[in-house]
């Protein structure tokens, strides 16, 4: 099993590595930029530092900052089961693409418009009613998520963000939730845990960013169901959703791939993640043995390779 992420292994990767070891796997932790892949009619072959890697499954923590790593993942495709497909990762990196999926799946989410110019910004902001939230499709940690209380402020803030050539989203403000967000982890379509996140910046409507605090929280049945539906809509195996408690019930703000585990120390996140990758590996193996490729073909494909890490 390969566990890969951006840069040197962080606490989350080490946590999964230890968990995998305890279950008898031989996890191989490799930064994405040290992974190479060769692809021919025998299928994909992974390699790191000149050594072939025999991988039955991949857990990765890659986002769009690791485009090269996502290319490798795309190349192994369904041959090596992994948690979070490239498609799902790319979609979740874009808040509007996510919004499109949430709406298509009937998941409650604040009204949002993608606006290339000021005319539409003004139009939709008036429709939603001030204050409105202005954000970038690809921001993170609350950066460039801002509140506009009236039109002049909206246009001034939009101009300053546009100076950097960034498209903008205008969104209905969920005032009831100001400063509080629920980070909800769903693995394999099933709710695992939630924390309430409150901002470290007094008076700020954003719950994340420097100094934010997370504490365990219980969700209602409806909230669990909304989060699980968001996971289905996003297509993410391993997801965290931002859920706000609105006046008319829960709404999903966005979905994130490979959630940072910080704040969830009270929960065993390893078990559901490993259960899921093990299940995918089993399903993949039985598919291969049921005719997609014969065992001889699989052995032939591996011939000449010296596996560095084998698993299960
Ligand atoms: N429409 C909104 N209504 C209320 N609060 C919001 C809204 N949009 C964002 N926020 C607040 O700002 C934070 C950051 O916004 P979010 O869209 O999740 O971007 P990021 O990718 O930076 O996390 C959220 O966690 C939430 O606290
Ligand atoms: Mg967020």
C-alpha cells in the first residue's frame, strides 16, 4: 500500500502509516513528487527512486497543489484502487464546481453565482440581499472569503481581488451561523465525526483561519444525512464538508478532499479509512480474478519487478 502526500510526511500521513502497519500492511510512504509511473499495454507500473513499487492500493493527500501527483493517480486509474479519484479532487478544489454538484443532487447549499463582471455581481448581490459573501472558487483557510455590506464595498473588494485576475463567486450570507462552522468527516459515504470550528478573529464571520478552535460536536440526524448526501454528490471517498446551521436547516458550504485530521484527535479515523481501502482492494482483486485479467497475466505483468512494498 502506498501512502502519498505533498512534501514530507505530515502527522496525518504518519498516523495512517502506523494504523496500516498495525493491521499488517507494509505501507510505503512516498511524497508525490518522488513517484513515477510507466504505462503500456501491461498496465501501469509505479516506481520511486529507481525501485518498482508493488501497490495494491493508494491513500493520498493530494490537492491541486500536487498536479503531477494527480497525473500519476490518473495513470494508475482503476488498476490500483485509491481513495479520492482525480475527478473528485479536482471538482472539490473548485467551490463553484462543487456547488453545481450539490445543487444537482438536491443538497442544501447557499445560493451562489459565478460572476465574471460587476454587472452580474451587483445583480445577484441585490437578489440575495446585503450583506453578501464574496469568495474565490479556489480559496482555502478563509483567505479571500469576505463580507460586503453594501454595493460600494462589494465592488471595491471585487476590484481588489480581480486585480489578480481571479473569477469571483457571490453567495448568500448565512448570518445565523456567523463565526461557527461544522467540519464533518464522511468516509465511504458514511458519517464518521464532526467538530465545531469557531474563528480565532473576534468579530469575523469566518470560522477558520489563524487561531481557530475545534471541539467535538454531535450532529442531528438531518445534518448527518445532508453531509452523507454531500459526500455522494462530491464523489469523494474521504471528505470533510463545511456545514452551517442555517435558519432553515443545515447547508453545505463546500467539500474538501483529504480533510486535515487536526481537531479530530478524539476519533479513530484510521479504522474507517483503512476499512475502505481494504474493501476497494478486495473488490479490485476479485474483479481481476473473475476475468478482467487472468492471474497469469497479472504475474506476467509483474515479472522483473522487485517489489519494495507489498501489502494485505
Ligand atoms: N455564505 C456564508 N455564510 C456564512 N458564513 C460563511 C459563508 N461562506 C463562508 N463563510 C465562513 O467563512 C469560512 C470560510 O469559507 P469557505 O467557503 O469554507 O472557504 P475556505 O475554502 O477558505 O474554507 C467558512 O468556514 C464560514 O465560517
Ligand atoms: Mg471551508
